[in-house]
């Protein structure tokens, strides 16, 4: 039996919530990892020098620059 979720009629609400949680987790991880900061920068996310909260806000949006090879 498949259980129903709170937003079965609006799955984009679940997706938004999950994306928010992932952004927060990634921001906390990035605050402890120079390599992860470099990876996000390479993906086009401007996160260098930002606080954990600022990084999470950046990661909730599309990258602002084109990704660079690497």
C-alpha cells in the first residue's frame, strides 16, 4: 500500500521543501569544506565568503554563472 503525503495534490510543495532542506544541509557541509565551496563555485554558485545562511539562500536558486569545466 502506498501512503499519501501532505501535498499529494501539489507535489511541487514537497519538492520545494526537500530542496530547502538539501540547501541547508549543503550549506552546513560547505561551511566546513573548502573543496565543497570550490565545487559550488565551479557549478556557478557564488558562495565564497558567505555565511552558512547566505550559502543556503544561494543554493535555493539557480546558479548565477555558467559552470566551468573541472
